[in-house]
C-alpha cells in the first residue's frame, strides 16, 4: 500500500524538474502595519539557469491598518523582482529569496498625496511540498512605502500562501 511519495532519487529529480518551471501563486499576511493579499508569477531564466534564477511579477493589495480614518485608501504594490532559489531538498523543501523595484498605485486616492510612488523591497522564503506541483510558501521581508500619502505599508512583511508550478508539463507519468 502506497501512502505517499518515497524519498528516492527519482522522486527528488521529478520534483526539481516540475518546480524549475513557471510558478503561479497567492499569498496574504502582515505588510507593514496592515494586511495584504497578492498574486505572483515566477518566470525562470531558461531551462538550466532558471532552475535557480528568475524574475517575479507581482501585485499586492495592502489594506489600510485598523483605525485609519476617512475613506478606504489602499495601495496596490506592483513590481518586478529578481529571485534566486535553491534545489528542492529531498523533494520536500526549498529556500529562496529576492527583491526589486515596485510601483505603489492608489486605486482610490484622496485629494492629497501622490497617486503613484516608487519603492522596493525584498524577501526570504521557504516552501514545503503539498503535492508534486504545489507548495505552501512562508516569506519574511521588508519594503519601503508604496502608499503616496501614508507610510503604514513600509516595514516588515510576513506572508504565507501557495505556489503552483507548471514545469515539465509535457512529460507523461
């Protein structure tokens, strides 16, 4: 009776092939003084180099912290990051990190402050397998203010979510 994958050389190679491709993910958690939700797209730099290096496109909606008066004035941090990632150890766990430049966009601005603000940040993360093409992610990082009026989105971030990998999709198993 098979109750799960065994840690064999074949399993480790299979997971590393799958996780070396494009990844699509979602995350949420604490962002500065507020709560954030976001989507991310990891694009590797080719087949060989891309196993360990690539770029991430992301959009993260940062809600104002509780007690912020006035109208609802969130910020959407959009950006391009470069990342590095290790191999998937034992086909189970991988460390990664990256950072880059972002543009903070206020979708519902008030009459004061800027509608756009340039900033940046970075993160360090761990991901743990939950299925051959899927992982839970845990990221810790920091960033500058993306909101053009308040600085409550600047500081530390602690996010959790998931990634789905599309690598080695044509291979039949």
